[in-house]
């Protein structure tokens, strides 16, 4: 019964975050410009990635540098399952026959990708989750490097470093919105489940949690598999958003941008993960527009190229200076009255 | 949150799409203005702008002025897709995309799904066109395979090379393409033999093992086909020469330019195929005139031959638009596909409904002798490389 009351108490969080995402989608529809639409799609994909990352990092407290590897696994599932068989034969001749003949819709590929990534998360996780602290972080990074090397060199199955083309491009915003909503609700549901609560207990007090009978590696493994699945789904959709897939898309660049969004937003809460993406993406986009030039009356004001990257760094430093636990800290978005109750409640440990 | 939304709403006003205008023709450049691809895109784009300025000065295209819209891909694939959509929204009649297939294809795919023609600035993979994007996509350059085939046939015929060694840097598709063309041509040359082959990686600091194997041959090969590109090419060439191997070195166009020659002093017996000469000795005086104009506009000489495809691109596209009497995609693509050995400043160009790329082209042969590069010959491979061989 405990779980039900927690659910009631925290249900406002995913709903508010969901409404926020829907608002972004509606803005895109209202603006009606193709590049803006694509920008919002990109933001939703980042939401999926960062929420996926949060499920593990936020709840376990172990920073993972390797989650983008699951996005890579997912991205290639989209290539394997949705490209027309004839084109697949040309770029990836080494695929098994049954896979070569498979052609499923994009949502099917997203589901399969989630399953495939979850499977590998289970395999990797059963070993990695026994480690903790910095050792675990570096081990996840090793996993990323490994997946990247395999996908960059297995010519007949992944076309190595060449771009794989022919993935159907989905330019409609709704599938991405739905996927982002699914990830937010899944992350919330996991967070309040007994496994999620156990893992958070293990994060804050490992010794006490173990003494209470929590099997820490197992609790971490569950989070790792769920977050792997979310990343896999995101990876597949990422492929569908631009129509090509290459291994270096899913490597250090994406790893660091998603991690910084999570840290700036606040690792301690789901709202931090989502808001980190929304705020940083909005900032990046605004700076890009300024770089491209803004018409003010007769003159065009434009920032010099490259300012966006610098300004983003400065803003992130400032945010972390004043809010070391991220914008949201450990708090979640909730309705005002609930929030008041929450602060009086016993649990608000700062990490 | 409210502040966030107002910020968003405010920024969106800036992107209000320009409506397609009937009294002008718009060329959209979805190319890299920042990031490492900028070094490849900018020179070719400058050359394209020169051709556009020429057309506008002589009364425009179909009596309309050509206007240009730009969007930065930031050398990023996801941004590339957005850049493509941005120029399409701005009313582009033709979309120019980044030089490299990997970085240009997201924007080209966006153009393709919007039913617009697209041109890769200088991609040399067969995928940059029908095979990797769709029926309205073209590349302004020449296939890498033609470069390898040209060097093989030319050195066989003009330099009597009979024994070849093939050294491939497996880093990029471009490198593999050069060697594929070489592999296609070699069996067609009577009594030419491949005495050995090896691979290395662009980032390898030392290719000592590969060099030892060349040195172990009973006789030094007549020619080494070196399929590589910058930046690794310089170190490979330096090591080959330092080991005392004096065979001819045959290359793709990727090593054109004199900017790196000081790293290998007194380099000789070194051959590069180019579409036009940046050294001021092109057999066509118009190319030298173009080089002067390029210097006037950009303040510097062309640094490599990869400037030229940008000019060719606007040239052939504008001709097709002129002949079709419209910028409408099917008509323009049909006119482009009718081009058979269409003369351009940098050699004839052919497009067919099967291939939107050059599988045969006239190349100038640049020889570097005692550290001085200069045009010594020109060569067109005896027959086009069949598409089936290119797809391997």
C-alpha cells in the first residue's frame, strides 16, 4: 500500500513534466517551420536519452559514461530492421537472411531496439554492477569504447564507419513526443517502485541498505536494464530522425552533452533530468540563432561562429557555481501544496 | 517556466520562413561554416559564389537573379538535417550540401524528401547521388575510383610502369575508392602485375612494417599506388622516400596542393591527378583567369583542386535550368541527365539516369619534381568504370 500512496503523492511530477513536453510540441506545431520542428524533435530525443541516463545515474549515484553505447545498439537495430531489404544487401551484406528480409515500421524498430539494448544491458550489467564508485564509471566507459570499436569495424554487419542510409525518416513530432512521455512515466514508475526506492537507499547509505537486506548489485542491474532499454529506444528514434546512422554519432559528443544536461539539471531528480535538457537545449538553440544573425531594424546582429560552444560552457559553470546540485537539486516538480508537505517530510537528503 | 516559454516564443519569430519568390531563384547552402568540414566546404562554396556572381552579372538565370541562403551544419549530422530543412523553408530551389557524403547526406536526404535537387559540393563516393540519397541528388566532383584508374592507366601507358605496389590507408571510403579504381583498371593492362599490396591507417605514426615488405621485394616496383589522404599522407610519403624507395608514387587528388611539400623536401617522381591546376600552368588559360578571380574575391590562391567542383556545380545546374526553362525538379534533373560530355572549365561532365557522378573524366597529371609541382600531362581513362564495379 506504501507504493500506492507514494504514487499518489508524486504523480504530479510526471504529469507536469509531460505537460511541459506537450507544450513544446504545441509550440512547434504553432510555429509550423520545418527546422524548428526538427529542433523540437532533437530536444525530445535528448529528453529520452537524459531520462534514460537518469534512471541509472540518478537512482544509483554511479556516473555512467557508457549509456550512449545502448543508443548505438538501438540506432543500428533501426538500420537492420527498417531499411528496404535490397538496400540492406548492398551496405550490410553480412546480416543473417531472416534479418535481411525483415522490414518493420519505425515504432516496431523502436520496441525491438529497446529489447536489444536491454538484453545487452543485462549481459554487461551482470558484471559491471558489482563494481562501485569510479571503477564502475570507468568500466561503463570501457563498454562504450568497446561497442564503438565493434560497430566501427564490423564491416559486413554495420557497414563499419560508413553512413548507413535508407532508414525511413520520420519528421512528424508526435512519435518522439510519445516516446519522451513513455520514458518520463517509465522513469517515474521505476523511481517509486520498491526497486527504485531500494536503489536510492543503497545510493545514500550503502552499508545500512545492505544490512536491511538490499542486494545492491541486483538493484543496480534492474536500473541498468531499464535505462538501457530507454536509451535503445531513443537510439532507434534518433536514426529515424535524420535517416542515417554511423557509429561516431553515438560516441563522446553525445555522451558528454547528455551527461552535462543531467548534471546541470540536477542528477537527484527526474525533473532535473528533463528540465536540464529543456533549458540547455533552449539556450543552445537561442545562441545558434544569434550566431546565424538576428535582424534588428536595418542591421543584422550576429555573434561570431563558435560563440555558442563557449557561452554554453560559461553558463554551465555559472549554474553549477550557484547550484552545485544542479538546477533542481533533489527536488521534483510538484503542485504547490504537495511541495509544502514534501519539505516537511522526513526525506530530503542532499547529496 | 513562463520565462522559458517566452524565450522560446521570442526566438521562433526569428525563423519565420521566407516565402518562395517568383522573381528570383534561390540556391540554399546547407554547408559547414564551423567545425572541421568548413575547411573543405568554404573554398568550394566560394568558387560556387563566383559562378553565381558571374551569372547574375550577365542578366541572371531565366531573367531572374540568383539569391543565396545559408545554414550552418556545424559539421554535425543532426544539425545537417536541420540546416537542410532551414534552406528548404527559406524557399531554396536547389540545395547544396557539405562536401563529404557522411556529413552532407542528412541535408541531401531532407532535400530529396522535399522533392528538391541537391548537389554535394565535392563528394567522391558513389553514394553521393542516386545510390545513397535518391534520384534528385548529384555530386559536383569526380568519383575517387576514376582517380585510381587514371593513375594506373596513365603510368602504364606514358611511363611504362609494369610492376605496381598497392598501399591502402583504410581510414576512409575515399581512400578505398581510389584503390578500387586501381583494382578495376590493373587487370585490363596487359602484362602489368601487382607485385604486392598492404594496408595501413592514416593515424599510424610509423609504416615501417609496410616499408620493410616493399624493400623485401626482389626488385623495387615501378610504381606505388598510394591510396590515402591528409593528414596521414605526408608522413607515409616521407617514410617511403626516407627508406630510399624511389618508385613513382601515384596518388588520388586528396594530396593536391603545395602547402605540405616543405615537409618532404625535394620530393620527386610524385604524381597527382587534378581537375584543374592551382599552380598557374593549366592548359586552359580560363582556369588561370579563374584562379586570379578567386584570389581577388577571397584574398588567397586556391589551396587545392577541391575549389573547382563548386564552380562546376553551379555551371551545370544553371545550364540545366536554362534548358528546362524552369527550376522545377523533374525538368532540371532530366536536363542534367541529358548532359553528355558537357564542356566545363574543368573538363567535360556527364550525368545519366543511372549515375549522377563522373565515372570517367579528364584529369590533368601534376608531377612534383624536386619539390616543384607542375602539370605534365592530361589523361582520360579509355572507358568509363561500369556502375556495377563501382558498387562493389
